[in-house]
C-alpha cells in the first residue's frame, strides 16, 4: 500500500480527515479520533537510514499504535520497524512501499484505532 492508498483507506474506514499540524512540515499527516483528538496514525516521509535501511533516499511510512504484547512479533515481519519518533514500546512504523502486507497494515490500523479511542 502506498501513501495515497493508505490515506484514502484511513479516511474512508474511520471517517478521519488528515491534518497537517506542523506549520513548516507539509509531509507529516496526522489522523485523530473526532471524540478525544488522540492520534491513531501518522503518515510521514523519512530517510531510509532512520529505519536501518541502506541508501540515501527517503521512504513514506505510517506510525500506528500496537498492543505491547504483539510488537515483537510484528517487528519480525517484512516492512515493519520499531517506531520512528514515537514510543517504541507502544508504536510501530510500517513502510508504505509495498513491502508490508496490505492486510497486515489494515489490521494494525484497526488495532491502533481501537487502542486510542478510549
């Protein structure tokens, strides 16, 4: 799944509009619950090196909250990494370059939405 498809999926599934809360940053797109304003997904572009990947290019990713009991298992999957710029104990970073399974990403988005709604 790429950035555009991920954003569309989030907007259609959860009814959350993407927000750009950082004035000078037009890449970081945050999705929040309407009721409590908590973030459940953050789409951002970062250098591949921040994820331990080789190369000087940048990559689109989405950060999602995850049940702490499952984080270790998901980190073993292709395209899923310890969280970038979020608590590594509670969040994961998923590459939006097609390496992560689309169904896994949808599952993680659902979990993140549920974990942050209350």
